[in-house]
C-alpha cells in the first residue's frame, strides 16, 4: 500500500533586498536570516525580490527565486500606474514607503498569489508591504500575512533635520500605521521597536526576532589580555546617509581633538563606501579599508569600535557585530538604542564623544604600560 506524500507547507517570501549572509549591509544579512528561518520552520520558500542593488547572474539563477531590478524610473512608473488605477492613497508618503512599486514585480506577485498555494506571505522590509497588499486576492482564502519592520519610519522622520522631512512626518506616520495594521503579524528586531509599534500604532501582535551573529564573528581572534592599541574602528555602510553624516562629523569635529590628545591614535573606516569617504585636508592617522567579504580582520587589532550616529532608526547591526567580536563599542544613544548594555558598551553623546574616547585610550595605555 502506498501513501501520497504530504504536501509541503509553502511560503512566499518578498523582500526589498537580496538575501546574502555576506551582504555589505544589514538589509541583505537580515533577509538571509529570515529566509533561513522559514526553511527551518519547514516551509518550501519561493522568493520574490525587488531591489535597487546590482543584480548578478547567480541571483537570477537561484532556485525558486525571482529578482526584479528597481530604479527611480521603474519606481515612478509603478507608482503612477497604481495611482491611475486607484490602488494607492499614499500621496505624500510614497517616496519613502512605496519605493518598490514596479509594474512587472507586482504583476508577478499577483500571478503567484492567484495560485492559492501559499500558507504564508512574508513581506520583509516596509517598502515591499504596499506591493504585497495590492497583490493579495480580494476574494477567496487569504494566506496568513507576516511582515518585518526593520526600522520604524516615525523615528527617522522625527530625527531628521530636514524641514521637508518634518513636514512629511504626519502623512508618513499615518501611512506606516495603516500598512502595518494590514498584516496579521508584525516582527521587529528589538524590544524598543516592539514597544513603539505596540504603543504608537496599537498593533495586536508584535514579536521580536533575536539577532543572529554572522559566522565570521566567531572566527575573530582578539589581542591577548593586557595588549592594547590606539586603533579605533568605525565599521558601517557609508552609502547610508546617517553613516555618511556620522563620518563627516567624526572627521571634522571629533578626530582632531582625539588625535591631538593621543598622537598615536589611528582610525580605520571599514565597510561598503568607506574608500569614498572624503578626508579633511591634512588629516592624519586615517585608513579607509573598503568593503571586505570577511571583515573579521578589522576587529582583531582595534582597541575600540565607535558609532557616532545622530540619525537613523532601528537596531544597528554593525554595533552588534562589534560586540559579538568582543570589542568595546563607544556609541551615541542613537547607535546603542535597542541594544542591551554590558561592560562592552560605552554610551557618549556627541558633546562628550571625543573626551570619552581619549579617556578610554589613555587609561588603557597606562594599564598596558604597568602590566
């Protein structure tokens, strides 16, 4: 007697970034983990990605994965098409929250969902939530819907110094609340964002996905006990505006003070876009390492990791990666928000950032000299 095999549970995973464990940014790393979570939960996963990242041949040939490249023009055409069809009401908020509007992408989403084969639809990143909502069938069985809000845009808006962004705060907050309320389940990446989503948007079910350290952090070999350097590491994706602003502030405002007080101090800028960071005229002791497939070597010899952020929202993966490597992190309140404090976390405002670093470096140099 033969038995028919039980059909696999199927999930449609929709993301704004290419899932990649070694991605130069937190988005790709988080996408990799979320897709992996679905597979570990027993789902057969079909992936649909709409990304502004360069698309390589291996992305186009990955099994059960369809990738759509996104540009400003395809986003604008997609938004106008939805506007003319009466499928969107985000008039003011669309440049921030509907950046994955794409005619071909949404057509493919509708085709997949019309099959009625998916038990779960997971929208990863707020930007792909509008296309998923528009593609969900209006009648018939509806799959369970889950989304991950990596950053709550309300925080980005309130921290921005741009007058236009402040003006858009109201429309963006209303749109973000409506988008998140459209899903059965919302995931955040920190307790802080869970509390914000629950309290500000009155969401019924918000859970936290614990951060998973990338494998390369486990291979980092730190300096022996008692051996100290004066090397600082600012590890980030400098293509992001908040990181670029932090680098400019560090190099022009804090670094001259640090270097004057600790003449042998050195600074390493590591990560995507770091080689394009403009250095002030006459700046000394600075190295731009660029993007590394395995950034572990940057964490082996640095004394401190620093994160002088004043903008942005959500938990900062680069801070968590430094902590996973056993490196002390000096960060602003924005950089450390949502991260449990420990002996390795030192919080400092921008006003006291340079002095805090000078004090730590000086103390460790004295400690090393007397050992």
